[in-house]
C-alpha cells in the first residue's frame, strides 16, 4: 500500500471510530473481534474509559496491541466467545471482520449471546464503483479499500448492505441503528445505501432481548 493509501486508510479508521464511539457510553465493557493492532480499543479506552478486550488470530498484530496496553486474546474468535457467559459485555464490535471469516453466521450469533449489543461494520461490496469495475473490467476494483489483487489478497466473503439486512431478517435479529457513509467514508449517506454507501455500520441485538 502506498503512503497516500496509508494516510487515507488511517483517516477512514478515525471516521469509523467516531461513528462507533458515539454509540458507546463511558465505562462500558467492550469486546473487539478481530481487534488487529488494538487501535479501536485503545482510542475507546482513552475517550470513553471503557474496559476493553480484543481477539485476533494474527500474532504480530496482537503484539502491537499488547504494546498499546490492550487486553487481548490470541486465537480463534469462536473459541474466545465460548469462554464468556451470556451478556458478559455491553458491546461487541466486529469492525471489518465478518468478510474474512468462514463461519460468519456462527460468530454473529455467538456475539449476540455474549454481548448486549453488537456493532457490525463492513465495506459495502454493492457500492456503485465496485459494480462499475465488474461491468467495465470484469474484475474487482483495486483501491485503498481493496489494495491487493486477488492473488495476494486475504480470503474475502463480500457483504452488501441489502444482504446483511436480509440475514438479520431471516435470523430474528433486530437492527437497532445504522450509520452509512459515502465512498469517502466521511460523508453520511442518506439515500440508497446499498448502492451509494461505501461503508456501513449496524447496531444489532437479539429480538428476544
């Protein structure tokens, strides 16, 4: 990734953090699934004084998180979730994690058991630029969001806004709040999010809660 792309990526993380932090109250317990280097939990700890725990399979990223002072678990996400009782956390965050999982449904359902509320954020693969790239070039777009071509990219299970809504409807999951951003990940997207939003954040919970 180029320096310009890194700068854009960092700025997008800040916007994502701002959106999620507006939902989280001071002192709440937060579990971050796929926490990476612990940037999100570190910032939430500074801003909201949360009690945070992270989970990730990447040992190098976990090392960075530990250096930040973040409580982390190195291992499989489902294994980590199984260790917690029902409603152990006020919030569980899945920030750009679900598209990389082979067992996304199981992770979401376990997250809803362990957390009172779950924030799911993902790049909207139905965004119009992605569609246009497939139509004109017949291949996935390459940019700061998808910086690698298929032969060097991590496994990805693309999610669209509408497909996630359908998943929630068929799984007895409440969608409590949404936050859609345009392709710049800064400007709110008010209409037609499945085609005009570049990034989507959902707050979800079980219907029986």
